[in-house]
C-alpha cells in the first residue's frame, strides 16, 4: 500500500491553529487528520474546520489505527467524512485504506 505522501501533495502542521490557517489559505480538496498524534488534537482540528464556513465543505478523513464503533461515532459527531485505516507498524507511513 502506498502512503499518502506518495499519492498526494501533503502538508503537515504542528498545531490546530496552523492547520486551520493553512486550510483557509490553500482550500485543499481533502484534509486527512491522523489520530496517532493525540486524539483530542485531531478531534479539535476537525471541529474547528467544520465550524468555519471557509473550510466546512472540505471533506475530512480521519486516519485511525482501528475503525471501532466509538471512533466512527466520534468522527461523525465532529463532522469527519470517513474513517480510514492507517498502517499500525510505522507511525510515519500515514496509509489510508480507501
């Protein structure tokens, strides 16, 4: 499976604020948020994006190690479009099963 970096032009940001600013400036086709950072930061990022009219319509993919019912339910609650599985072995891999 190829990584997101191999399939798409990707940009990483260190904070929710930086990610939100970049999304507003760049208007990407899709935003992938990796739950391997910290769950609270990932969920906050999704909520911030969906609350802003400039980014609310951009699809958000949550990259998770598992797609258990709680993760899927919370992803829907914060406005994510889909939960995709990421590679469990390599934290830098950022693979999506889509």
